[in-house]
C-alpha cells in the first residue's frame, strides 16, 4: 500500500517573532502540513501553546494543521483544537484510558485522529485500537524538547508498525518526530514512515524555504 509522503514542519522550532513570515516560507518551500507540538507542562516538562495559536495560523495559511497533544487528559482539549481549525489531532496512547473512544470523538469533530507512542511504549499497545486511527506518530526522541538526538531503534519500530498496518490492510499514515535531518531523512522514509515532522533542521537553516524544499525533494 503506497501512501503519499508528506512533510510537516514543526513550528515549535520557529522564530515566534517572525512566525507569520516563516509560515509563508514553509508554503513556498512546499510543506504539506504544519505540525503543532502542544505541551502542558505535566505530561512533558515543557509548556508551549494552545488553540489560539492554531486559530491565528489558520487565519493566515491554507496548509492543514496537524496538532500533536502532549498533554494529560486529552479529552479536555480536543474540542478546543477542533474548533480552532485543526486538520488532525494526535493524542498519546499513554495519556488516555480509552484511545479508541477518543479517536471516534475526534473524527466526529471533523478531524483526522492520530495516536502517538513514546519510544519506550510497545507497539502491542495499539492492537486493540489501531484500526480507529488515521495516523500513528512514533516519537524518535523522548517528547518534551526540540533538538534531541534521533533514537536509531525507531527505524525498527517503524518497519514493524508498517508490517502491522499492511497485514490488517489499514491505510494508516505513519509519522515520525524527533532528530530527523538531512543525514537520516531518506532512511526514515525507507523504514515505512510517510510523514516527516522536522523542526530544527528547517528553522535553524539560513533559508527556511530552501531547507523545506530540500526535504520536500526527498519525498516521493
């Protein structure tokens, strides 16, 4: 099953003072989605932004907004992000007692539903709910901060997850986030991942649009 490969730059690493300008640079470079790392200071030891940021960017960009909720009690947050204009909402398997029910609720709100796993969380925890989700986000670093080093075992996890999806004939997007750059992006894509989340390697570049275009050129 060949799924379209997509580039989802993470605005967590952007220059917030120039965010509108940088979003336009991402668009010029060919970004497919904009990725939002939402952190509550509890599930992970960092605090970022909420629905108002999503709503503001929704008003200035037509790119799909991909919201990754690294929060406790995600049930309390999904309505707000859907109302703000999220295209997809990803919750953490570790943060909810009933991921399948929450996936159905997210889709009822008109969004795609995603589920994310920390690096130490077994893929087997998805067995009872995988079919409910449109997307699985495999963290290739421990969530909470940008700029971390890629965990090589993430490639084997992606291969195993793609086999699991194909065995069940599921057209599931597999997304990976953390430590991806020009040195390993092709290897990540070859492992079965079809959505790359990239932050530092794009926003720390001299030319954001050019860096975006270089990553986009790696995609099929």
